[in-house]
């Protein structure tokens, strides 16, 4: 089951409407995936994937985008907050 959530992030180079889609998930809680795997897209552009550990404490990003570390932290914190809100 793939579920998604769109959010506008104010990043260094302006506003970005990023869609966060759960991937490889059979179970979803609220808007986002229980398993911690998310694909980031903006329009038709694939920005990469963020994968969290089971406790949502640590994450890795495999994308090729121009995000800074701080911008990735902002996006990951948003996902983590949405996950905890849905639980």
C-alpha cells in the first residue's frame, strides 16, 4: 500500500511542494508508512528516498538532490513528527 502526503517546505532556494510517499509498505498508520521508507518527489522529479530505523530516530537519504544537510533534517523531522502524530 502506498500512501502519500504533500507539504510545502521553505528551503534555502525557496518554497518546494514535496510529496512524501510511503514505499514497500503493507501497513500504514494515518498518512504515512509504519515501516519508515519514504520517497520524496516534487512534481515529476524523484528527489530520492529517506529510510528510518524502527524507532524513527536515525535515517539515511539516498537521493541525488541538491538538499543541504539542514534541509534534509527539516524534511526528516517533518516525517518523524507526522509519524508520531498518526500513532
